[in-house]
C-alpha cells in the first residue's frame, strides 16, 4: 500500500509537528497539515485509513491505554534515515515518553519500528515487540494496514498486562 507523502499519527502525545485533532480524554489523531478541516473542526480524511478504520484505531488505542496504564501511539508515514533513530526521536517527543509505546510504520519504505519507553520496556520485552511486529508484517503483506495495526496494538497491550 502506498501512502505517498501522507502522514497520519494516532497518539497520546502533546505536541506534534502536524495539525492535531484532540479527542476528549485520550489520544490525538492528526493528519498531514495540507488536509482540509470542516467548520466543526473535523478533518476531511484523505490518508491511508477510512473514517471507520480511524475510529477502530482510536478505540483500540483508548482501550490499550486504559487497560495497561501505558500510552500507545501509532505513526504512519515516511521515516527519515536512519529509521530507528527517527522513530526514537518521535517517541521522545511524546508526553510521558517513559510510559509510551510508539508503533512507527512507513509503508513506502516497508519499515516497522516499535519503540518503548523505559517504564513500558519493563512490561513489553523485545521478544514481545518482535512477535507483535511479525503479526503486523503478515497483515501488511496481505494489504491490510489497519488490521495489522489493530492486531499489533492488541498483542502489545496483552503482553503489557493490566496496570
């Protein structure tokens, strides 16, 4: 799947370089700064996800955050090289980075990075993250970006356990 220059971030972060749409009491959904926004402040979606998929991702993030006490975030878009360092840089910009888990995906580059903060790392091992990444990659290979992200979030939250 190609997303071109489009970037989407679904996150619990505070400040992002992208335009933000805050949802009450939870993560932020932001799209490319070139998007259009309605009078009600709702973005016109032209990214890699449908409105329904975004709602499902938003709900999955909310549930993962509530069940684990961690903050899960998803970044979809091109990653600067080296991709791991760029993903770590994005992670550091999240509010409460120590308790944050960032899933950074670049479909164009065929790259997936999972970054855990110091507190989150105590609950999600590298092995757990690799298993979630393998599950996501299998869905991505089948052309299901949203399904892969949902499966990965579910696995990461399950491995983290309840807080």
